[in-house]
C-alpha cells in the first residue's frame, strides 16, 4: 500500500520521470488525487510507485517530487537530507567564507525550499503550497542539523499567490535577533539584513563571480551598476581598481554599500556612491569615464510572457554601457533571469554591440557556484549567466 493518496501517471510519461525531472505536469496525470492543494501524494504508474511528492491543482505543475521512493516525508526525512547537503557543502566552502546556500530547491531534492546560511543563522523561503504545509517539519530538521542561532522566514514571494497562498510570511521562527548579521566571504567582511534586505539579505550566488571581478578590476576604473550593498565593489577595490563607483536606486542599499566598503578599508569620495536610476545614469555617462562597467540587474522576467520585454531591457542596458566604454574597455554583464537562456543572452550582448557600433570579445563565461547547483535532468535550475567581454572594433 502506498503511504499517501495516489496521483496516477500516464504510462507514456513514465520515461520522463525515470529520467529524473522532478516536475509532473497536470497533463501527465491519468488520475488526480482527491486531496487539498499542497498535500503529500504517492506518484504511481500502474502498480509501480515512482516516488513521493506534493500536489497542487492550481498550477500547471501538478506534482513536485521530494523522493524517488515510497517513504514518509517528515522531520526525519528532511534531517537526513539536510545533513547530507551540509556535508557536501563543507567540501567546497572555504574556511574564510561564512555565508552560503544550504538548500537549493529542486537541485537538492527539496522543491519549493531555499535556505541560506549566514554565520550561524539561517534564512528560509517557502515558495510552494506543498512546502508551506511542511514548514514545521522543515524547521525542526534545520534546527536539529545546523543548531542555528536563529531561523528567519523570508517567504515574501509573489510566486506564492500562484500557489494559492494569500500570505507572505516574514519573521523569526527560532532564536532571536533583529535580522542584522555580519559574515565573511573569501575573507571580506559584509553586513546584511536578513529580515529586510533583498532576497535573503545578500546575493550569495555571485560569490565566485566576485572573485573574477577582483582579477579583472586591477588598474581599472569600474562602475558597479545595480550594486545593491556593494559586493562586487568590495572585490573590485580589493583587486586593485584605481577607482570604484557604485550605483543603485535604493538609498538604504547604498548606505550599506558604503558601510561594507569602509569595513574592508576602502575609501572613495561621495560622488562614487550614486543613488540614481540605472538607465538614466548610463545614458548620461561621459565617454571613457570608466573603462569597466558591471551590470548585475534584478530578474527582468518572472514568467515567459515577460521575456520579450526582458530582452529589450537587457539590450538597452548593455548598449548604453558599451557606448560609454572606451575601446578595450570591459563590459561585465550578468543575468539572473531564468527565462533568458545562455544562447539568448549571448545574442543580447551581440545585438548590444551592434547597436553601440562595436564588437565584443568574450573573455570569460561563468555561471552559478557549487552551492547553487542544477541537475542535467532539470536544466531550468541553471539561471545565472555572467560574462566578461572586451569592447573591440568591428
């Protein structure tokens, strides 16, 4: 007997499940379970139990698999999984780094769950109705495995509405504190606000790409656009940039950017902390004022219907930056929009060069760090593109 009500798979869809994809779309089901949205189900094909997951009638993704086994999904299940993930992370997070992603959704067998670790504190996000119903089991397992000083929930996510969840919980679930934390990344000191900052407080997925900027920035004047709290700015200064300017539309983020720079011993003038709109600021730059411009904008498309506008926005940003760069200057450009695949991003950069009257030489292509993995069976998890390119004559 299966442990949970059955969601029955069409026989012709069995192969895709065996190939490892964790999502079962509604059209792949022969028989839907009579359960509340978010409830646990056993996925079956004929008499074969193919896994355990949770169900939602409201979304195109009807079942998200947690396990390829017929097993109980409880605190013990999550504790075993979290312990294994912590051991894996220990193999590639360096001792001078105290912040990393501890759980990354589908890649780590926990669809709908993201957990970030900040110097002994945890921030978790519950994206789906199924994971929301498992909140207490997840919390119990996190406390058991990590023994954190605090666990904060940051489920202020628009995607929850699509899951039928009306609330967006934010708050301290375990321990105490106001969300303020300091941590180190490759030895550099940073401050973050886990309760009020963007995402979970910091963009941990760019950690290894910041090391790349540290190398490329030496001897250059660099403008960090969409700088948020200055992660790339700190690394550029540490790498020997002769000037680092930071630009963001948020005054509170810029205040933390300055704090992070000063905490690491870097002092620049007031004019190098710019609270401005990125599009307007790039259009008003003096030619050659900077010989390296870094663009790390927020996601431009939350769903595929917004892709056309996202491509337009990315092209506009990169074109403006290229027009302001001198020949031989560096364009360092990133995209975290999952609907913009790597080939599309390359086409965006090529078109930006054409519009700016130049060509681009690819110097480096990077993606996500190992604590933000994705599976070959689930390419949707590979969202981050990071390019270092040189402006050249056509």
